[in-house]
């Protein structure tokens, strides 16, 4: 990860922003700060995962969507998958579905995204679609 001082400062800025502004504003500020302080997309994605695990979904969401600006397709797929997990946790199934689809477009063999998307589809009562993704994930696992 990038220098801790910069990451600490970024975390303070994001927490302050989340309390007073719209997420899009915070995402843009995070991108700007990352560019100015040599913080890369992997750093942002790692912060996002850390915040999601700690149930700090607003902060995790900002880091996730900011990280997309810096990542290649495979890593972008991870970021969109993380966004979908956050949205599923906060009850925004429509956005979660959009982000699972993007993750799988970027990385069609992303096993965890297939499993988690299948879980969401199951929850939404779309069992036929869910079954396709469960089968795809199991097929991909068998080829590892």
C-alpha cells in the first residue's frame, strides 16, 4: 500500500465528506486526492474491502467506485463485485445486479461473482437465472 500518511489523510477526508456530501462528490474528491498523492487503484480497492468487512458501507462504496478509475479490467471486475456486495448488504438489489453484470462482462470466469450473483437472483425469486450462474461457477471451479 501507498505511504500510510497519505492513506490516513485520505481516510479522514472521506469520512468527513460522507457526513456532509453526496457520494458522487466524495468519489470525485477521492480520485483527485489519489491522483495527487500517488495512491493507486489497488490501495483504494483494499481500503474498500476493509471498510466493507467492517460494515462501513458508505465509505467502502466511495473507495470502490473511485478505484475503478485506476484499475485494469480484471481488477475492475473485483471492484464492481465489491460494489455489488456492498449494495446487496444495504438492500439496493437493482444496483447490485447492475454491478454483478458489469463484473461478469469484464471477467466472465469470475467464480465468486457468479456465486454471489446467483445468490442475489435466488433472493429475487429468479431461480432459473440463479441456477445458470451456480452451474457456471461450479463448471469454472471444476476446471481449476
